[in-house]
């Protein structure tokens, strides 16, 4: 690891850990869905999970730090710090409720878009910005089509989330985008299938969001290998 990568890893880990520690406070302020399932725990009760802030801080810090170690001092690092914090919150909530809160996912579009625009302005990375926009539209269209084919298999919350993650992955490259999205489906099928087999989750209804988020991380950290693919 170079000095630049070490600095990026440390800064990203520290910033994401600080943000992750605030996840319980964030969850307490979330609006409940209009017609929640009868067995859905409230966001306030999720926020009261013992040591949640510590676990979110640790997890977000690890994810963001590993991304910083791979990318170095790349202009899009603020995006990945933000997504590490948001991803931890969304993954936790989706796993417990099978819902990806609109009030977290929807605002992430302008946040990620603005941060990528700032990165493009700073480094004149217009090609990367265009690729991010195309990745957003194309990936959203694919996930939306899957939702139309089977709403039970692909919830609209996953469709919304796919666009946010695709923007960030697309900025890095087509290889990262393809690996990240494919890894999400692969992890969902393999890990989700194993968890269903041992009856940790319902094989007909388990959340896809955590696997999509984890796949995105795989897409980023595999960048040194996949970065040249379809670039």
C-alpha cells in the first residue's frame, strides 16, 4: 500500500465511522411507511438496538477504509464515505424490515450526483461523469424491468437503490459496474440460498438490499483487476 492509499484509507475510515455512529439518531427520525406490515418493527425500536451505533461505526469505517485503500486519493472518495454510512443504515433496516426507506434512498440521488459533479469539476473528469449518468439510467432500467416482471422478486426499493449505486460504480468504470451488480445477484442467490436452507431467512422473501450493497463494495475493491474491463 502506498502512502497515498494509506492516507485515503485512514481519512475515509475515520469519516465513515463518525457518520456510522449517528445511524441510531438517524433511524429515530425516519417516518414510518403508510401501511407497514403487521410484524414490522418500528424504526425507533430498531434505533434502540444495543450497541447499534458502535457496530455501524465499525462497519462503515471498515468498508470506507477498504475503498480508500484501493482508490487512493481519488476525487470520488466523499461519495464512498457517504455510501458507506448510508449503506450500513439501509442494510440494517432492510434486513430487519425488508424495506429500504424512501427517506434515505431518494435524497441520496441528489447527494451522490452533487458529489460526483464536484469531483468532475475538480479533476475535469467529464467522461467519468457521463459514464456515471449512463450507468444510472441503464441500471435503473434493468432493475425496473425486473420489478415489472416480478414485484415479489425485485422490490421497488431495490430499484431505487440500484440507481444510486450505479452512479457511483459507473464513475469508476464499466468493469466495476458490471462486477458490482453481478456480485450483488450472486451473493443474493448463494448466501441468501444458504441462509434460507438453514432457515435463517424465508427462502421466498428475504431482503436483496444488503446483498446489492455488499456487491457494490466488491465491485469497488476488485477495481485493480476489473478497472480495465470495457473502459
